[in-house]
C-alpha cells in the first residue's frame, strides 16, 4: 500500500514515525497555498495567518493518529475548510475575495495582471476594482457550503472527489452545490455581463 501513496502522505507518515524534518517540508510546501485559500474564505489577512498556524498545529498534534486514507493535500484542506467554516459560523462573518485579489507569494503580494497584460489606465483600474467588488459581493451572498465548494474548485483546483472529502459530502452533492452556486452567480452577475 505504501508504494502507492502520494509523496506528501509519505512525508506525513515519516513524521508520524518521528522524522520531524518531514513536517518542515510539508509546512514549506503548503503554508502559502493554504494561507491563500484561508484568506479567500475569511477575507482578513491577520486572521488567515492565525488560522493557517492553527491548521498546522492541528496537523502536528494529530500526527500520531494520521492514516493515509486520502491524498495528504485533501486531508489538509479538509482541516482548513472545517476550521474556516466554523469560524465564519461563529462570527457570522462572510468575506470572500474575487478572482483578482492579491496572491501571496514568497516575495510578498502581487496582483494578477489585467487581461491585456500591460499597465492599466486609471479608468481600467477603476473598472477592475468595481468588478472585483461585484464578484466579491455575489460570492459572499452564497450559502457557506456553496462558497467553500466554489473556492476549493475555482481557486484551489480540487477535484469533485477532493472537495467531497473536504466538506464531508458525496460527489453528487458537491456537483449539486457547484451547479447551484454557478446558477446563483449567473443570476446575480447577469446585469454586469458584457453583451
């Protein structure tokens, strides 16, 4: 069985056996992507950093009971998603960023380029900011599970199976969530679509 494991699950199993350097490798690989995902769900940089630390603390503490039943990344995103959804429910807070939010990199924050690939004029920047706000509002209005499914699918590029595992749902339920979210977003964003 161990021959077929993904390399990250193998690292986690080695960490479980006592090789602490393996935890550092997992942290190095997943800290930024996880921070980005949590930031998109939570919408607050400081809180996203705290929740990212909490996720890795939970991973560290649960190492002794870890079993490689799914890809390591799926298991990790499930912990993060559940933590974020609990936090959003607890605070009644709904903050999701649009596709054009700053992306966190090793060097700091960078913004995605505007479609034309060059420098944007002030009018284009204003239009882009307005679009971001409209998309953010539309995504924020989705029910929690739909928002989480959209973010995991669109931003984190997880498969339906991985999202199902993260949200503790069936694959058909995930497909249904994403379909309903897409239909809802179409309706909300229709007035802003170019003809």
